[in-house]
C-alpha cells in the first residue's frame, strides 16, 4: 500500500502560499491542484484528499483575486495543452509558472488552465475574452497552424507566446495567415536561444563523433526543430554527418532509435529533445547489445533528477525554465502597458551575465548549460 510523506511546513518567508507550492509538495501538476481545490471532476478521490491535506498543512488560502477572477489588479491565464504533440513535464510547467509569478505578483494574478486539445484551448480563450475574465494569455507549445493564434488575433487579445527553444522559420507559418491584430496587440514571443544546443553539437564533435542523430520534438511544434537544427548545424560545420528525425511520442523515439542503430552506418551519438527520450534510447541500445557510452553516446536536450540518478547518469542540457517564465511575465506587463521595458536588477543568486536593464523586449533567454555525465565518451 502506498504511503504519502507529510510535507514539512515551509519556513515563513512573508510570501503567501500558492497552488504551485501545493503542487510541488503533493507531487502533482498545478492543474490537478486547481481541479481538486475547486471541486472540479477529473481527479480521483484519493488524489483530491491528498491535495486538500497538503493545502491545509501548508496553510494555503484562496486568493480573493482568484475567486473573483477579475479584480482591480487584473488576471493572466497560462494555457497548457496536453495532446500527443504538446505534452511537457510537470516540472517544466511548475518552473514556468513560478517564473511568471516572480514578475506578475503585485501586478496581476495568474491562473493556470490545462486543456486536452488545441481546439478546446481556442474555444476557452474565446469564452474567457467574452466574459472579460483575463487581461492577457500566455501560450506554450505553439504550432505552425495554431487555432489559438487565430482566436487571439481576431479578438485583439494581449498574448505572449512561449517557445522552449527559438523556432526555426518554417514556410507553413506563412501558409495560413490569420486576421491581423489591432496595433499594439500583436502577440509577443519569448524563447530560449539555441546556444546550449550549439554547444552540444560542438561537444560531441570534439569527442570524435562523425555520425550523429538528433531526435527532435514533433515537427508540428513551431520550436520543434530549433534545438535539433542548432545541434546538427554545428556537427556539419565541424565535418560530421547529422540526421534529424521528428518524434511525436516516446514510442516514436524508441522505433526511430531501433531503426537507426540497426543501420550499417549507425550513428555513434544520439541527441534527444527531452529526458524520457534519452532513457528510451539508452534502453534500445542495451537491448541491441550496444554499450553506453562506448558504443553509443547519448545526450538529453532537457535535464531532470531521474537523469542524474540513473546508471550511468545521463549527459543533458539544463534549461532555465524559471527564467523563461520571468521573461514571459515581463512581456505580459509590456503588452498591457504596465512596464517601461526595464528588466529588474538581478538578485544575489542570479546567473553570471544576467542583464540588469534593457530598453526593448529581450529576443531570447540564454538557452541553458551542458552538464557532462556518464553517457558520453569518444567512440570506439
């Protein structure tokens, strides 16, 4: 029988406990916490009791602004879509929402919505705007042909688009134009720059790998090939051969890895877009009789605790998702005319090179750092 550990009470910091704190302590997503606290269907009774217990122990109390949905301060909606293409990790969502709250607290309240499809998300945005529930929306997992963008443009809604890696220009972006938004209401975009991915390509090339495969996020994602193209371009620039394959699901990753590793010209290094993909590739290699890292080096495009604790620990890119959320929050304030465009001075724990002020919106957030572990080595 499963046993839940009781969370320790947080040290008093003067900050009100949020649903993000409850989600982290309970080990569930912020959407599950929202459903449980508001008595909505979609979560089991056991999970609902767990969330309510944790909320009570942490001293969580509902925000007046959240209950009224639209108070004097205003509200922002973070819209997450969980279909086969747009799925992301709970940890990433928590970091993104934490970053948004870092900037929006004291200005606007933040609500998080989890939808099962793009169409459902587009319809919800239209309903919210008709009800005047939110001042702005933040969208993740943006697609080349995304119905949410058409709704935002038609309504003239203030919107910020979050790409986890700067998107590669795709002709499909021009294939289905949407109605132009009123001046000053064009969606703003923030993204991680591809510098960390370029470093991955340089690193595997310097190890001596000349045949590299990159398993990219689904091609339908606007930023799905941004990281993959940065890795492959650096490999090619250094005299290697790189192949980019689009994988929508973990099953796609496993099938693609099996096909590539069975080829006479099999790659000696594989780079995946996320942490589950890297573990899947490592398992496929083991079943094929290949030793990691000696026969095959594996790099994950996104780090996680499970990669640090696996055997061997997996080389990965640590992504600054919280900083990405903070920049999205600043863009929200700019879009609503509540900011002069100045980025707050960084605190004592800020990363080296953090910008202290900037008169214009930042085009991208530094893309992260490569953490070298036990799944990479020179090829045999």
